[in-house]
C-alpha cells in the first residue's frame, strides 16, 4: 500500500502533476490539500504541523529551523523571482537614492517575510544602505510565534494600512505594498528588472522564495522518501517545462517564468543544491544580518541528507 501524505502546495503549472495525482505510485501518494493563498499553509504547518508536506517561504523555514521545528526541506524551490521592483517610495519626502531611507520609516508585511529579507539585502549589499538605521513598520506578525523582532522594528499603528501610510507620507517607503493610488508613489529602484538581472549576473543569486518541507518523523520512518519526493517534484516540473518549450496557450504566469529563464540563461526553476548553493548562502547570510536567525546554517544541514547530491 502506498504511503499517503497530506500535501499543501501552491497551484502552479509545475505542480499540476502533483495536484492531479498523476505521479502517484505504489510507494507514495500525495494527497493535495488546497490552501489559497498558499502563504496560509506556512503558519498552519509551523504552529500546528497540519500537513505531512508543505510549501514554505525560505526565510520562514530558516527561522523555524532556528527554533528546532521538526521539519526538513528537500531542494525543490517552486517559487522564485527578482525583487528589485518590490519597494516603492514617496517622492515628496526628499529621497533621491536608497541610502536616503536611513533615519526614516519603511513598511513591510512581516520582518521574516522572504521578499522583505531579499529587498533589505539588496538595499544593504547593492546600495550601501545601513538597514539598522531604518525604522521598520510591520503590518502583521510572524509565522514562527516564538520569534522576537530587532529593536528597530515596530508594529503598524492600529487601524492603519501600509499603502495609505505610504501615499500620505507617514512612511517613506514600503516593500510589497502593491499598487498605491497616488502619483507621489514610485518604484525606489528605477528599471528594477534590469537592475535585478544585473544583480544576478554580478552575484550569481537568483532569489528563492519558497521550498518544500516534510515532517521529520515521516522522513525518519521512511528513509527512502526524501529522494522519492524530490524526483516526483522534478518530474512534475519536467512536464511543465516541456509545455513552456512548446510555447502554446501560455498564461501570464507561464510567460513570466519563461522570461525568468531567458534572463538567467537557463532553467527558470532550478532544483537541487548544486544549482542553488550560491543563492542559499546569500539568503542564509541575509537572515543572519537581519537577525531573522541567530547564526549561520550550512546549506547542506537544511536539507534531507539523501537529497543533497540530487539535481
């Protein structure tokens, strides 16, 4: 009898074969659980261990591991992309460069949110911003309940919204605030896409947003499982890449992934540690720098041992 595992992932082209069960076999059957948006699964997994397998934001996973949560990742990265365009600013506050954010307030949904971690890293590494000199205003709490914020992080005032605060100049900038109905709000980094591609060329970092985690007790009871899961997700991605290569009936999301592939000059969704070690080292260091985690992990210790050499 196949091992039946409750599995929460996003509904993507590269998880379609996971969702429809077409890759299930006599060893393992992935019983897909719909959680929309998938971000809702992260907290449920960390706080309640509700699923056997779950998609999870990479910085959330790092934070969870620092608190010894009983989950381990496999090197599958279903969501990734560029983040230079994720921060907007109010043009009426005398900001002419990212470094001018020092001494001001910047909004973000949560401190351990992966997009925020990447953007703060970009500001620090790419533009010389001292992110400790910014007051960070949070619109929500963290998935890992035990986590405590750095001293320069404050909650959003009750009844406020980041987008409105940005439009009215109560905060100087915001990360991931979406469309703001104000002519005063513009992208902080002009031509963010080209800046992001140059960042990739300079550093070899193709930002990872999400990975896949599995309960430790299930991995311990089934030593063969991690490799089986990696191969299953890899097969699902392979079917999707074939569709992308054919170029027929591609959605906007599909076309975005194709564009990513062109910009990085290869696989738009690379799995395995060999293709992702530089990026993983970058996000680990960013999480240390930003006090998301207290100390560095090695890349390898974050993933099931049987998957470390898979590609």
